[in-house]
C-alpha cells in the first residue's frame, strides 16, 4: 500500500528547499508572496541562497536542508524552489531514517524527478509532480491550476477527472494503473540505480523541455531497450515544450514519439500540462491509481484514489 501524506489545510507551513540549482532571491520572494496569498505560511533556511558552481550550495548543505524540513514537526509539506541540476548528488548524503519517518507532501518536477523517484521507490510514498516556488508560484495564476492543486493536496478523496484541454490522442485505447513518471532525462538516468523507474502495470507520464528530437528519440529508445516500456498500460506525454532541432526541420516531436512508441499496444496521450508547461501547471500525484481513456474524441484521465490522508 502506498504511504499517503496528510492533506494540506489553510494556514499550514510549507517548507521550501533547493535540492538542485541555485535560487534567485527575487524569484523566491515572488513565489512566497503567492503561497501566502493562498493562505499558507512558509519557511526556508538562510542557506538556500548558497551557491556552489551550478547548485544551491554544496551537496551536504542541500541534503541537510531536506532532512531538516522533513524532521521539522511544524512543516506540513515541502515544495521545491526550482529544478536545474543537483538532486542526484544529494542522494548518498540523505538521512534516510529521518526522512522516511516523516512522510510529507513533497512536490516539484524537472531535476526534482530524481527525488520523486527515490521517495516513491524506497519509501513507497505518494509524491507530487507539480508547480515549484520560483517558477509557477512566482509567476502566479494562471501559471498553475489553483483549484486542482487544492483538490489533490487538500482533500482526502479521489480528485477525479484531470483537465486534458489541448491534449491529443496518439493511440486509442483505455487502461488503468498506478500513475508514475516525471521528466524524461531523470527517468532514463535512474536506470541501474536502487531508485530506477518501475513502470510495470503503470500509466507512465513523460515530459521534458528543450531537448532535441534526436535526444528524445535516444531516451525513449533507451527506456524501451531496458524493458521499461514492456509492461506499461498507457503512456501520457507532457507538452514537450521547445523540443525542436530548428524551425524548418520538417517534422514534429509528435512524429518522433509516434515513431518510437506508436507500435506499443497501449493508449497514448500527448500534451498534458504538468511540469514544463507555461499555463495551468497541473499537480500529478504519483503512486496512486488512475484511468486513461482514449477511446472517444476527447481523452479522459482520472485520478481514482485519494493522494493524501
């Protein structure tokens, strides 16, 4: 059974962490202002502004920050400030026992996919692929979907139907399974590790930003060669923003995706707004049962069990 964190309530304290790249103070302040507008309180460590090359301070600082926020009894949920690079470097330094003993809502995307996979695979937690503080929250609505955020994080009941506006059905069909996935480069780089992607019997969500089409091809081909797509029940792709070689390339990223996985006998949906999306970024709870129905003219994706307790 998945371990579900306690639901969020107005007035709860959100811990903000930077497990990957460094943070700009103005963007963090803007994100905090938006979280306060939503009725939350916030807390972050002063060391969040540390810089070491391309990360938010050294690896030990970032690992200790995570452990601190999980251990803090006042902190009810933990939101990533941003992605970038660096989450994988903190894994060997994490205080596993402290973190596992304090399951909480943990949300982020992009490079933070590594931590989502880690917590889901090692601790069996439900985790959340969704808006980050210095990006969607800093930009405010409609860069994230406030109503859906409260349904997923704030209500101990099945959230139900996800907004699939703008999506395209690439292959018809219907399937039900546990929702897993995240940012494609992180999914691929997890292979061979203790937290590697497990998509058996699952609906696999895949998204990315600004990767070249041949790079998307290479990563999907890698996942397939590693057997990670052999037992999936459905595939859901994000918007895959700016995944182009050049403006006159003569093909689309959808063409590449269909070439790589279109022969799989599962429903395939393209264009879901979660992760690297400019508008109405959706929170996806990973580790819960969901249904994908691509049999009609309009795709239906529903979250069929509560993500929080």
